[in-house]
C-alpha cells in the first residue's frame, strides 16, 4: 500500500478567463416583462426579447449568462393571472434557455412611488398560489432557466417599500417561500425582512439582494447595521452560506459622494456580502454615459493589495510564468463574484494494481460558496477505457465558503487509472463547474494525469 500526492497545475494570470462562463455566478443584466400587454416596463416601443438582445449586444464584451428578470403583474392587480400571462412567462424563459441564460427572477406590481397602483394582500396570496402551481407544472423549464427568486411582490419595484396597501410582510414572505420550489434559493432586500422568519426553517434558503451598493456603508444597504456592529457581523456570517446578489445605484444617482464609488471599497463590500452576482447595467454604461465601473477597468491591483483589503485571491491569478501581474478592479470583480474553485491536491491510496481511497483538497478563492453545487464526484478512467465514478459523501458546498480550503475523501476499489477526474454538479440544473486548474475539461469533468509526479 502506498500513498501518492498529485498537485494539478493551476491556471495562471489571464488563463483564469476560462472560468468566466461557470454557471450562476458573475455579472448579470436586467430586463423587464409586463404580463398581459407583453410589453417592457420603462421602455415603451421596445419588445421584450428585442430589449433583451439589445442589452446582450451592448454588454457583449463582458461575459454574462445571468439576467435579473422583472416580471410585472401590474395589469393583474384586480384579477387572477390567466393563460395569456403564463404563456408569456413561459415563452420568455424558453427564450432565455435558447440564449443559454438564466434568470434572477423577481415578480412585482408597482413601478412608481405615487402609490396609485397596487394589489391587496388577498390578490397577492391568490397570485402566489397560481404561481406555485405554474412552477410545479413547468418544473423542467424552471430548473433549466431560473437561478434564484427574489422576494419582490411588495411595493415599488418589488423592494418592499412605498406600497399602495399595507401588507403583513412575514405572511407574504412565508407564502413566497411556499410558492418557490424547494430547489431554488430566495433573496430578500433587507436583513430586517429575513428577521421576520429567522427562527423558522424557511430562513435557511433566504439570502439577500443588496440594491444600493456604494462600497462604503449606506443606510439603504441590506445589513441592519454598519461594519463592526453586531448586526453587520451577523449579516456577513450568515451571508457566507446563502446565495446573494447586489447592484449599485444608477450612474446618474448622486446620493452618495456625488456619485463616486471607490473600486477597492466595492471589492471589500462584495467580499463581506459573499456576492455571487452583481448587476453590470448599474453604474457602468447607461444611456450613452460611462460611470464608475468603466473607471475600474484602469485601476490596477496587486495580490498584496487584495489581501490587505481582506479579499480572497489565488497567487496564480496575479502571476504568469513566474512574473508578478497587476489586474484591474473590474477584472478582479469579474473573476471573483461567486466561486473560484481549484483542486490543490489529490491524495491516492493504492496497492500495486488498485486504487483504494482518494482524498481531494479544494480551495475557493471567490467571494461566495458554490451554492447548490452538492454533487462532488471522482472519475477514474481505467486503462481499458472504462470509467468508474464515486461520490464524495462528505462534501457539502457550505464547507467551501469564500476563501476557504477543505478536503473530502472517498473509498473505492478500482484498477489503477490513467486519469483522475473531478466533477462538481448542481443537481437542480445539472450545471457543472470548471476548476482553476490546467487539464482536460470534458462533459463537466476535469481530468488530471494519475501518474506521480504530475
């Protein structure tokens, strides 16, 4: 019996761009659909899919596979949802599937702060019951196209303020949790909203969408307190284990520091919030204007500076052929939103002709855990071409929160392989992760040479 240690080579420098298409992480777009009239809220004259494709073309130079999808129920404030509405919703999700995109989904009714339009609680509950049934009847499509459901529904833009009618927020949130399939996470706007159900089991799947990120703390942020307060520390700790989204204000907004957002402060804010996704359309390029995120493309960082900020990074990200690199704030955010997982070591216990056990050490240099990616597997490709697959029963994504390293082991009995493969899959959508290593990536599995030394 012997033990060999394999250390798969890491990607370096610009090679990390290969990870930008990893699923359910990174920058996102924003689109709108008003059910009934099948129009684009705020964009008269546009068609829903025409607007989506215009946005995709505008941001074509940045990898984006997610879109915040506002579904406005405004025209149904006083009546049940009908087959026309659900047909339009299904058609839009099918269009996302064709474009290989997934939705950060939010239902809303109110779009102005004038409180002239809005549903009663009775109507909300009836609609959520219908939506629950629709999710069940369209499970395959929903699994393929929806990454998370934001707990909109209440108030202007679904942000839980300035509603026409008062609503029991706890009751609405619980009904949203009941309507949304168990395989999907949910997000709320503020820590105080999650507090309403904190002691209930439904709270475990509830993360945050922080819709006013300006780097520095602001009273409109999701946490209930400023950094270094007990409330903020509790928020940051629980955010490590949830699926979280964020956006900056529009570039034309001058509420904070006359519109200036410091890029390095923004990095820290994203790391503290364990963000998986961040809006690309806010404070980047809007209405032919250029804003903070454009400036960040020319603000450079070193690995030392990133660590001084308390943000995660792999040394190889700032290295190429032994030479230190600088990377821009924009690129750093592009690559570290969500997860960035590397195979650091593979320990193989074997006899002369058979493998008995394998331990794999993984590290996560991203902001967030690989939420929902629960299926870690070992693939042993034998000399005869057959492949044996074993599951790591001790794996949970919660062990790989942002910046963490963890090891997982599996017992096996297999002829000594020519290649060792590792795969990490999200069971709800069957999506897989590419690791931050060199090596063959095929059909969702990353393969490494099984000989020592590698």
